C-alpha cells in the first residue's frame, strides 16, 4: 500500500487562472521573544499575519505550512529584531521561489514598559499597543513600526470659560469689602465656592506609524514612546500617590491643547528625526463634553508615502 499523500497545491491546477496579491494566514497566536533598542529581550504574546503573493496564475495555491513553520522556528529558537524580521521575509519568499516574489508579515502585541511616577518615585507597568510590519517586494524592503500612546488632554476653551466663572465668583465674593484680606482670599480659593468650575479633560490616544530608515538596526519602540510622551507632557500614569496626582493636574493646566495642538507637537518631533523615512499620526481626543471624538491627522508628506 502506498504511503504517499496527495499534494493538491503541487499537482492540481487552479480552477480559474489568475494572480493574487496576498495569500496566507491571519491572527496566528504565538509567543515571540522580542528585542527592542535599550530594553532587555522579553516575551510578548503576539498575533501574527503572514502572507506571500501568488504570481503563478496556474498554481492551485501556496504552501501555508511553510510560512507557519518559519514563524514557529522564530518563536521557539529565535528573537524578533530588525535582522531576524528581514530573514523571515526572505524565508517566506525562498520557500515559495516558484510562486512568490512578495512577502509581508505583521506582528501585533502589547509592549510593557516600567514608567516612573511624576513626583513620588514609584514605578508601575504601562502597556503600549504595538504593530510591527515588514514587507519585501521584489527585493525592496519596508519596515513599519506603529505605537499607540495614551495621554490626557485639557481643552483650552473650557479652561478659559472656567477661569471666567472663577473671576466672576471672586468679584461677587469680595466686591463689597472695603479691603481684601490675603488670608481670606487664600482660604476662599481652597473651597468649592472659590474654584467654582474646572475645565474638561479626557483620555486621549496618539496613534503613530513610522517607516524605519535603512540605517536603523534596532527597533526603536521606547524611543518613539519617550518622544511622544515628552512632547505631550501629560501621559497617563501607572503608580500614583497624591503628590503625583497633584503634579498631573498641574501639567494638564500648563499644557492645554486642542487636538490640532497635539498633532503639531508630534509633527514637529517627527520631522526632526532622520531615522524615519515617513510617518503618519492620528490624534484622538475622546471627548468628555461631546458624544463624539475630536481628531487630527497628519503625515510627513512624502511623495508616494502615507496618505492622510
């Protein structure tokens, strides 16, 4: 009795001839050891998409198991970094040399960083959603790194309106007094009657995608996070004591911003960084006043690059 098994992909022609842009697998669950610039190697729980094109119009299909086994070998025996990502893409194509000349892989995971509190010195973990995408198109390599960073935004218009109400309350309180005592004002400002209104603020999200320049050899996840948080000044916190919460309130008051302001801050730092061939960023202010979000989008403006 023959022990050979039929290989439909190799020995059967397509029902209808035609090339296909992408064929592969999506949402593969896999632990991956990841190396990022300035950080120790760590395991992340990733969802992976793996694709190659099908350039041979008569071929029945690709060999999906070959893509999976290459990923499995990386998961069990390797570390995901810039070099291994390029090798993985090359392996996708070489394992389908007669069928494909274009490969793409995408890793989606949360990357945890230890972040210090503002004043107390306490530390805690913060998770940053990351998507790493590599594409090898007939020898042309593109590696894209996308990171989401959460922060707090306080509305400048709302702050101005709140100040006006506080001024009005102050005038109503002290208008008829012959002399205003400093201690009386100081005590009054510490009451709910004194600070009669506060501006609205909301949790916000900066979505940033960059295409890494050819001179990059390490994945700059922490660099991107630090640059975003330093520019915006009000990232959400992990471990918080009362002194940290007070400092957070101060930073929000000193960094009033519309979504346009936040987008321009990040646009400025991205334009000044030569490590990114292109960038795309979207600012989302998840409004506490409105039932909708306030959004601003910008790109580097590279010809043939990201579209807004």
